[in-house]
């Protein structure tokens, strides 16, 4: 891949920089007067060899010992860590693959310890892939030797890193030396500050003459010593008169030079008393922007030579300090820049590799590289998710295997060979299950150094779901457009400024205007009666502040193009995430007329209802009287049976009847009593499902008659009576219960 090649290029370039740096360090060492033998291996150089393979361990020891190195060995990672903790070697040759702990982890632990972090580590391994080398360098190694190793290569790499280690120590020593020189410079600066304080004290107790004059030679200040020399305070007088007793400007006057910003020093012999003086004239800048000349005059007859010597010594010291400071700063900057460049190169290499690996492994589209003959050379892992094919299954095979229609592949080749680049090219693929997928290609041709196309690389984006969504959206739009146009309610969509944006056919019919006359041209307010307009405008405003602040349904009067006013019922809602609203209007003119007629009918019904209530009261009186008559009839019937029927039955029973007739008389008597008894009333009301024959059987069972006796009395067979008894138990919910039928019937009396 391009990322891997780029990373290898960075590593090679980095090694070249290291070798170049070694050469420069050797040259610096020779320039500083160091013997070249210091760069060779010393007897004290120790190398730790760590390998769990005895043969490799012995071979390395033999190679290194034969070239004068001291060698320590360790056959496992724990032993190696203990050995380094006891005595730090100058270099470690570390095997990568070991049973207890691999070389990467050992290296990480060494680099995490401040004591051993500076020891160079060279990995030895039969693994020679790019990823293995990158992992080794990330762990902290300085070099990588591939097994089986060659003695010359081992010795060359060991000598290089021993030399680098030696140079690193010498650089650290040199840095310490630079720190000491900086400390000496700071000491010199402190000395200068002390001398400055000393000179300030000298000025304050200056044993000479000081005066200040203006541009026109007027004296502005004289120190005490000067006043004592002249015998008076000459402030305000001319300097040439006060100092030299002249009537005109001195020929040697340097005022022009001083007021132009120059400090002028000279030696002069005063014509007044022939004293040799050292004069320093300097411009003196005032806060108001004016300039004066300050002159300091000192008798140098005795001190001239001493001051000259002191000045020369001071100048020499200052020059040496500045030169040494500049040299230290330059070398320190150079060292910092080299370290920073190496750190940035390593960080850039690591970030670049991580970035491209992360993109490649997590890209949602399929990245591919395909030869011009259609052979798949590379695919990203995302192919598994989209096509259900394993990446390794497809690499090396023809791309036609995933094309649903090979002619699409041929068309794609014609386009890319002509244009060199193809964007958003739609094709149809098939996955492992044969399902068709719609995909979009973004591809370009790759050329060799001679401009000949060698392969195609690009990406495939799965568009299946988007295509399905677009189709569903079109169908939804058609459906809702059809509903909008065919609904019976007059419907419109209105803008925030009350402009009508869209209307349906029903609204055209209701308003009397065409869509072209209304959409984007008219306001809905033109179709509202004058009395309803303020209320509906307020609803319109509130609805755009808070959709719940205005009613969703309300009535108003609709005015058509011809001025016809109709009663209407509106349902209106804000369209989500917009300021538009959709309003549905129903013509309720006929309904309102029906409501008026209905109200009139209701009033008429109220009158009739009152009449019916009066009639109902009369009927209640009649029904109550009927109940009273019914009770009187029941009492009268009971009295007649007891007084007019039962006495004659008693006489018949005493009249010498045979047994069968006597039994019939008894049944008649019993039935009459049951008719008028509470038992018969409860039995008939509670168990209305009993047949007349079953009621006869119930009465005989209650009297204690057996099945045979009941059969004789009713002229039926015993089996028939048993059938009736079984039905009676079922209807009385006594089936499968251990309950006596006669006892249960007696409880109902």
C-alpha cells in the first residue's frame, strides 16, 4: 500500500540522518582536540545479549567477544530485567519472540525506567514485516536485526550504536560543560552589576567637575566641586565664560556633535589653570523633549593611565563574555533543534501510519484496487458487511463475479479509459446470497512512470437503501398528492405572511378562482368575512409562536369570488419544522341550516314531551290500580280453592273409593295445594326449565313415592321415571353430588 511505502521511506531517511549525525559528532570531537581513539570501543563496554535460543546466544557471544567486547547473556526476559537492574550495559541485543515475555514488553519496561531508558536496544527476530518493525520502533528500539543474522551486519550495527551511545554521553558531558560556562557568565554578569554599583557610587562621590548647558551654551547646572573651582555659581552664564573665561565660543567646542546625539570624549588642557582634564560630553534628554549637554570633567593627570588600563580590561572581558555566550547559545539551539526534528519525524510517522490504518479498517465504503484485466488486487474489510463475501475470498478473482450484469463492467471500462476518472457511476452488484445491490463507483486510473495505465483504484458505495428510500418517497409523495387533490375538503397551504402557497381542486370550486390565480398571489384573508378576520389573524399570529396557543378547529364565514357567504368549518395545523400551515375547510352551510331546523323541531318535541309526561302519569295510576286488582284476584282464587274445592275432595276421600281412585284424588288434592303454596310459586319461578311431566314427578318424589309407584300412577315405565329423575337432578344442579333429591325438594317448601 502507499502508506507502507511512505513509512519505509521515512525510516530510511531517518537512518541516513542518524549516520550523518554520527559523522558530524566525530568531526566535532576531532575539532575539539579529542583523540580519535575515544570513538573506538573501550575495554569497559558491556553488551547484554538476551535470547532463549542457546545456539543464537552462544553465536552472538562468540562474535562479540572475538572483537573485544564484554558480553553478558540472559536466556529469558525476567533474567534480562534483573541483570539490567544490577548493572546497566552499554547496549542490549534483545530477541523478540520469548516464552515468558516478548521482547516488545521487555523494551517497554526498560524505557519506562529512568535509569535504563537511555540504553540502546537492538531487536533480533525472524519476523521482518513492516508491522513488526514499526511495533519494535514504537516499543523504543533503535535498530532491528533479522534472523538468521550475519556477523558483519551485527558488528556494524553494534559498533554504530555503541558509537552513538558514546557520542550521547559526550554530548551530555558537553552540555554540562556549557551549563558551567553559563554559570560563569552569570557570575561575570553579577561582577559587572557590582562594578556598576561601584561606578554609581563613584559618580555620586565624583571628585571632578560636572556641568550641564543648553544648546545656546547657557549653564544650567554646576556641581559643588565645579562651583568651588570657579569661585561662584555660574548657572545662567555662558559656559565658555564660566569655564575658560572666554568672551566667545571655544574653537574646540563640540556642542553641535553632542546635540546631534553623539557622546564626545576628549582630553583638554584648560587655558585658565593649565590642568589636564578628561571631558565626557553626552546628550541629556529631558521628559519634555528638549536636549542638554552634560559634561563630566576629571583631572586625569594622575589617573589617566589607570583608567585607560581599566577600560581596556573591561572591554576585553565584555567581549569575551559575549562571544562565549553566543557560542553556547548557538550550540544549545542546534542541539534542541536536532532533538525536536527527530521527535517530530517520529511523531509524524506514527500519526500518519495510525491515521491511514484507521481509515482503511473503518471506511464504510468498499475501497478497491483492480487490474485492467479485472483481477481484484485489494479490498477493504467493509466488503464483508456489504456483499457478505470474505475479503480473502475475492482477492485474486475476477471482478465480474460480483457484477450482476457484465455489460455494466464493460461500459465502466470504456468510460474510465476515455476520461481517466469516473464519479458517481451507478452499477448493479450481487452479494453472496444472490441479492441485487445498487452501488455507486468513484474510481480513477493509476499510471506508471511512463504514463501507461496499470490499474484502477477507487471506492464502492452501497446505494441500495437510499434507492429504496427514494422510491418510497416518490410513492409517498404521489399518494399524499393524490389525497390532497381528491379530498372533498377544500385544502390550502399558507405561508407565514398569509400568502396562499398551494390549493387543491375542492378549494378552487369553493372559492371560484383557479390555482394560477391564487397560488403565490393571493392571501387567505381575502376569503374571510369582515367580522371573522381580526379573530383569525390573531390565531394566525399565535399559532406561529406556539401551535397550542390557537384553536385547531373553529367556524367562520367563507366569502367566494362572487361574494357568496357560506358557513365553513376549518381544521388547521402547523407543518412541523416550518412556518407554513395546512388548513382544511368544510362547507357546513347545509349543516347549519339543518341545525336551525333541528332546534325548531327540538322546541316542538319539548312541548310534546310535556304532554307525554302528563299522559305517563295517568298510565302509572292505571297500572297501580291493575296491580291492586291482580292481588285481589289472587286472594279470591286462593279463597275459592280452599272453601269451594278442597272440602268436596275431602268428602270424596271418605266416600269408599278403591285404591287407584283414592290415589288420583290424593294427587289432585296435592296439586291444588301446591298451586296455592309458596313452594309451587318458588319452584316455577326458579326452575322454569322443568317440563309439566317433570313437575308431576317432582310432586310425587316430594310425597315419598318410589319409582315403581310413580310409574303406576303416571302410566309410565320405571325406566321413563328414572330418565325424568336424572333430568331433574341435572336441571337442579345435583348431578354428581351425594344429595338426596327428596330432601333437597323439601328444603324448597
